[in-house]
């Protein structure tokens, strides 16, 4: 019970002896070097509580096998972890450590990882375009436009949107300059692909570069920057606490989780493009279609924002003509459904890559590019999704350290990083659906605890906000 986190009445295996280590609330997985041969702890819906706070129970709802990784103990005699939930990372990101320089980090990556193969890039593009076209053809020729076919159209949207996300990812590679050795070619290609998906390519390219430069920066970050707890405002955390008081802890927390999922997955991406929702507070309200923000779109970028808007407008015009000819319901079934699923995938990736209950954010006094990049999180999406989405979610740490690495070389780069920097590389083996549910319920607002901004379930009574 000397840890910040412990379990009441757990069933320990005979080999479990390292009680001083933070507990790993995830699944056995061999990907992280520190997880090898880890002793395990089994429990069934046991309450997790913090030392000295027996009333603060954080309920888990499923049975899991919990490896205890060989990480250093968390800092003792500190209240910064009160009401902070551990994730499948087991608190690794909370351990104070020195970070390498960018040159030191990149030096461990084999030089061939930075080489672009335009043949390989085009093969991936052809694969994604072909699979998407096949799905669209099947939908257009095989599913009738009847009320009874709604379940089939839902399945069509889920499958086609999941497949079409591969095209989004390749346009993303164009924006990073990792698709081709020709900047003009890949910008033209990225512009066409993203415009077809109603994404303002050059506007996104600029804001996404800012996102990479300030990953996990509490002020200057871009996309999924968490809100800070404010005593004089009614935010998400206060709403959750109110729900728990009204409906009970479990029901209230689940209602908040469902609200978070619906808001993020259905309107999160359009809200970001139109008003800069979850964007960096230092830049205020932004718009990716009209360059109102000088901080986000300075100088020549304003013209590129307008060009991006013209591309999206061209797609809207084509959709309107299609709807005029074939009817709005057919356009909605064949295009809008998959479009919503593509947007949901995009939010899932970005949300889970940069959000976890025990992954901190930093302010300027305690931030560096490498620290931000190493606080990205790789996750297990499985072979099928990795194939369709070109491994965007399972090799994201390497991508943030150097976005010029093509996705087909990212596995080798990731292996090098996790081997050389096992205490810095973050991989959460928790299955993605469960991880998404946990993040939706637990990652609402942050509070400053010493040098870190952490997601908390209840603010400290005398917190420095």
C-alpha cells in the first residue's frame, strides 16, 4: 500500500513480488520491452483506489490479466497522482526522465527508413482506391433504396468508410512530404484526395504541421488539446460529477462516456475545421475555410486556405449535381454514410494517439519537441486495419519524431526506437474499443500537478489552476 495505486484483495500469482511498481491496467503484450515476463495480477471488477483516499474508488468493469511492468516506482510523497487513473501504460509516462535530443533519437533509426519509394507509395494508393471503388460499386448495384435495406446501408457505410480511410491516410502522407520525391506531385495528389473527402488540404497541412511541432503542449498544441479545470466555469468534469450525483457513479460516468463518444465521433472533425474545437487555446477560434486566424495561417497560407476551400466547394458542387440527378437519399446512402465513418476513424486515431488517462500535457517551461513526440501513443489496431490504414495508429511515435518516414518503413523505425528508448516509447496494448471507452469516460479535463497537466477525476481542493 505504499504505491499511489493498489488493488484491494487481489489474487496474486506466485511470481508477483514487485509490489513497488505501478500496476499495468491493460493486457499482456510483448511489444513493449518492459512487459516481457511480467508477473500478472488477476481481478474481477475490483475497485482501484489511491493511497490515503479510500473514498475515491475508480471502478473497472471487466476482468483482465494485469502485467506489472519493470518500470521505476512513481515518485513517493506526492499528491500529483490523486484521482489519476492508470491506463495500459501503467504510469510509464508519469515517471520523470531525461529525454534525448532530436538528433539522438533519429540517429537510432536506420537510414533506409527515410527513403521514399514512389513505386511502393503508388501501389498503396492503387490498393486503397481499388478497394474503395469495389465497395462503392457493390453498394450502388446491389443494395436497393428501400427502408428495409437500412441495415445493409449501415453495414455498407461502416465497411466502405473504413476502407476509404486509407485514401485519407495517403493524402496525409502527401501533406508530410513522405509520399513522393516531388513536392508538386504529392501536393496535387493530396489536394485531390482530401478535397474528395471534403478536407481543405492546404489548410489542414498547415494546422497539422503545428500539431506536430507542439504535441501535448497545453497552450500551443493543435487538435485534442484538453480543457483545463476552471473553478468559475461549468466544464466537462463538473458535468460528469453532476451526472454521477444524479444517476449514481456508474450510470453517470457511462452517460458521460456516451456523450463524449457521440460528440467526438459525429461532429468532432467538422467542429475542428469550422471553429477550431479542441485546437490550441493560444490561437483562439480558427476556421480552415476562411483564414481568420493570423496565428494559424500567417502570410502566404491565407491564399492556400482559399484554394483549399475552392477544392471542397468543387466537391460540394459535384455532390449537389449528383443529388439533383439521382436524389438526395441516394447520395446520402452512397457518400454521406461512408464520409461520416471516415471522419470517425480520423477522430479515433488522433484522439487515442494523443490522449490517455495517465499521459500528461506540458506548458512551455517543461516542453520540448522530442518530449511531445515521445508522448504520442502506439496502439494495437490489428492486421486488417493496419493494412487498410497503412499503420497510421500502430507506428505513430516514429511518425511524430520524423514525419518524413514513409509508412511502409515505419515498423522498422518503431522497432529501433522501442529497443533504444524503452522508458520513453509508449505502447498501450489495451484493445482499441476498450481504450476508446476509457478515454471517453476518464479524459475530460486536466489540472496542473507539479510540472504536468494531468487528467483527473476530481480536482484537488487547493489546486493551482
